[in-house]
């Protein structure tokens, strides 16, 4: 091990060392052995590339529905959120059901467990709604920008512009799944 550390300190170029996003970490030997055994035994593992990491997390969170100009008060019927984080990638699933809200401005679905990185790439995600009075468009999607810990909803029209969803003081149900990097 000491010899390996000496080589890395010497400045000799290592594979993939020039990639800015390359992240190295130590992996528990038992996890590495489990990966090797799985690759040897699984019929679909041939000619595939695998990444191993000890950075895995699952959890729950409480999603919110608030305004961007004034957060306001939201009367929730139910809220549920779960996430899986593997390395820098987060996938969050959420459901928000509310009977009233007093927020103003754009509708923000927030409370996400991690903030999106600032790589300049926006994230678009599928959304399903019930009883939501859309601000415009024929379909609705979620949008997560750099540094956001929330999702904005956009109505999109065929051959037309997109419109950000505003807060409406009425009951609504919102389901969404978003995958992003931290």
C-alpha cells in the first residue's frame, strides 16, 4: 500500500486522472469481492463495464408545495418522498396532495434532500397531476435548474412556448420523479 501511495504522490499520470469529474474512493474489500463474484456468475455481465462504490444511501423526505415570491401557507392532505443516492446521482420520487395554498409566484415543489449541482445542465422530469389548474400548455413537465433544491412545473404547448406554473389556491395532487447530480 505504501508503494502505491508513493507512486500516486510522484505525479505519474494515472488512468483517467485528467478528467475533472473523476472521483476516487476506497472501497471495502467485501464489497469489491461481492462485485467480482456477481460479475463472474451473472449471465448478463459479459462485456459490460461496472463501477463500484461504497457511496450508497436511501432515505425519505417531506416534499413541499410553496410559492417563489411568497412561500405562503399550504394545507397538506398528504406528503411523501423517498430517494436513492448513488455517488453523486440522486433519484427522488415524491407525492404532494394539498387542499389549499396561499403562496404567490411560481409553484415550487421543494423539500428535496439534496441541492442540484451547478454544471449548467437543466434537468427535465415527468410529472403527473390531479386537479391542478394549469397555467398553460397541453402537457406538464418538471424543471430543475442549477443550485435548485426544488422543481418548477411548466406547461408546454405544441408549436408554442412554455409557461411556468403559478400558485393557485385550490386543491391539487402532484407526483414526480427526478434524477439529478449533486
